């Protein structure tokens, strides 16, 4: 299921979207970390969300999405401009 998630736009300006399929019923944990591994924010959701990055500095960030129910994890690399 995690492989059907879409992250856009990339590169990011002030916000980006995590598009989660409507068929998802599991809670997902989303972590946004900077390039040094420092956690910037985290979210728990079952549906699509938009994430505001206007307070973040430009650079490379990593998004980790975890489904704790089946222990699946997927990582995305984001460029904030």
C-alpha cells in the first residue's frame, strides 16, 4: 500500500502534499527530518495531508512513512527551495 502514496511537488516551496489512497484504513506515521536526521515534524494520519514547510530552511529533507500495522516503511527525499 505504501508504494501507492504520491508526494508532490518536489522540489517544494512552502508546502507539499502526501496523497494517500482512499482505500487506506491503516494509521500511518509520517516523519519529516532534515538532512542531518533531526526530526522537524511528525504526523499520524489515515488520509491525504498537506504539510507546511514555510518555516523550514532551504535544503534536502527526508520524509519517512511507516505503517506500524504491517511494519512497512518507505522513504522519500525532498528538496526545499
